[in-house]
């Protein structure tokens, strides 16, 4: 899966995947009796075409065979998405991981699955965008729907708006997309505001919480708990699909949010609880953004895998010395000592009160006022 490689100077380094897998292995997550590690595969064109235009798939193949044939009109060969030999196969393999996850849920083999190499939420039906070529989350959702699942809730906590996934299901009432992200006023892709509610056939199924730059754990978790559980419960999905881009971390170089590893672990625990409450535990979790490849990404996604497996790793767990040595020798960097950051993740419940002079609260209220009445919820009190 590390063949998904835009080059040595691109933020989307495949080292994120190597370091995550090796940390999870050292922590014993892959050895848990309830965990199976399954090799991904290159998704076929017919599978990709359940979401993507066939001429777009052909264009990805074409530039992968000859990278001099860039196609910027389709987002291929841009600064964000440079082309490389084998780009189709590498991208389709990431997609294959999420399709495998969906197949495992459909068959009943497992109730939960993780593809931390997935989460390519900026890819549109006919265009690459934001480091994303094929939209694996959308492909997994379509596969679930085609199998007979009636409704899916998609929860996206990446720092960037999940615009591609939202747009693919813009007019589909069977899919609720919730994106909790830094405001488009200050961050790519510049979209995803409270009044973006979905198409005429599915109004209210696109939900956006556009957070002010600088939002920390307290505000991020307050916003999450003021919007996500209420709407997921009202929508009553059969499966949750989530995207766990960890670029909201305060040390991420591409964003302006201020969360911690601890806060992101807390959000994953909350999504797990929602899956248990609403879906009988049925949940597919993916990765996404995240560009601090040593201190943040491996820890957050190892926590995610452990939570999905039902064996959360305590925050004060030491980072295995073997992994720290691997990081020093291979990457020349100093790895963190513990799996957490001793962050204060206390958040103030919405029921305590709304402060109209606070930018975070105004953002949350804008979303609640736009969407909650469509579900019979009161934006002030529910």
C-alpha cells in the first residue's frame, strides 16, 4: 500500500503507513485473537465505476502508464496530485482495502474493520483532489447499500471538509454525511458550511460543522457531541463508516486546529459507542489526512485499530522501545515516549448552555439551527 507515493517532497508520505503498521504490530494489536490482518487488492474497473466515471478511471490508467500525459482538468498532474507510474494500481489498492472491509461486514465475518490506508475523501466521481485519486469511503458505502443496507452514516473528523464523499451522496437520502472540519474560510477546500445541506432529494443529509481556526480539544469535542450523536441517532443507520484524518492535531503542518492524540482517541471511542448503540457494532473506520508522520499519525491510528478491536490502548502506555529505535534508525527522528500526551480532553456539554459571543458556539449553533429541525430536534435543547 506504500506504493501510493506522490514523491519525496509531498506531504502524503507513505512512511505514515509503514510507521503505523509497525507501531500497531509492536503494541500487539495485530496479534489480538479477534484481529485478522488481510492483504488488500487492486479494485477492478467495474468496482471503481460504482462511484467513479469510467472516463476518469481510464484517465488515471493513462497517466499511470505515461506520467508525461498529465490531465489537470481531472485533477491529475497538479501540485496536490502529481502523477506517477502505477498511480492507478496504487490508488485502486487503497480502495480495495475499504471494499474488503465492506465485504467482511456484509458476509457477517466481522462486525468492524479498519483500513487506515483509506479515507481518500476529496476524490470526486470524475476528478482527483487534495491528495485523493479514488474515493474508497464512497466505494465502501455504495457496496453496503448494494448489499441491502438501508442507511449508512458517514462521520468525517479530518481537519479538511469531506467534500468528495459529501458530493457523491449529495442527493442520496440513504446516506448521512457529517463533516467536522476547519472552516473553509481558512483551509482547503474552502467548502462545507452550515447551510450546505444536501440536494433536493436528500436535504438535511449533508451536515457540516465548520470550526474556527485554533479550535482545541475542548471545543472540538464539544462540537462533536453537540451535533454528531443526536443526528446519527435520529437518522438510525445500519452501519457507520468513519474517516479519521488526524491532521487536526496541533503539530500538523497543513492545518490550524489544536487537538491532541488524546482528543482524537476520545472521538474514536465516541464513534465506537455510537456504532454499538445504533448499528449492533457495525462500523468501518478509515484513515485520511495527517502529516506529522512520527509523533501523531502512528499513535492516533494505532489507538483507532485498538478501539475497533475492543481493546483500547491506555494513554500512559509506553511507546515500545523497539519502535522508537526503528524510527531513529530509519527516519532520524525522536519518537514520543508514551501513547498519549497527558492532554486535558474535558469538554463542556451543550446542555450547560450556549455562548453567542464564542466563535465555536456560533458555529455549532449554525449547524444545529440548519439541520436539527429536519429531524424533529430542537436546536436549542436536544
